[in-house]
C-alpha cells in the first residue's frame, strides 16, 4: 500500500506540473476522480473547504491539497461502489430478465424521484 501510495503521489505531482500549472478549484473534482476516487459534489466541496486558503487566489495549493488527498486515499474514502453491488442493482432493474436495460427505462430510472 505504501509503494502504491508513493507512486500515486508521484503521479499526482507530475500531473500537477504538466497539466495544471495553477489548477483552479473548479478542477478539483476532476483531479480527485483521476486518482480513482468517486466523491459526490458535496464531498468535493468539503475537500475544497479544507484546502482553500484565507486569501484565496482561486487556485489549488499543492502543499495544502496533498496532505488532504493522502488522508483520503489511505482511508479509502470515496471508493467506487463494488461491482457485485452494481450488478445486483442492475438485475433488480431488469424486470424482464433479458440481461440488459432499455435506454428509455434507464433514463426513466435515473430521472424520476
């Protein structure tokens, strides 16, 4: 896990330097998700609150962001939903047992309250 984390930290630092010389807070969700984490928008806002500086320039400070992401990654927070749970959910929606969900049905399921 430590080696995996060290590699992830190195990747983040390279990503930061190449792609985002000065990444802004609107990019933070994309950055977190590119690290294999799947936070909700509310959770992204929590991270922004933790790394935002008092005199915010609108840009993320790597020195503040890295310790926060270290805790998130090591605690396995924002992990994806396990595959078997997703499969169970899709099977529940597949009422005709045809092993697929029609586009119209999926849109209905995802948009109705």
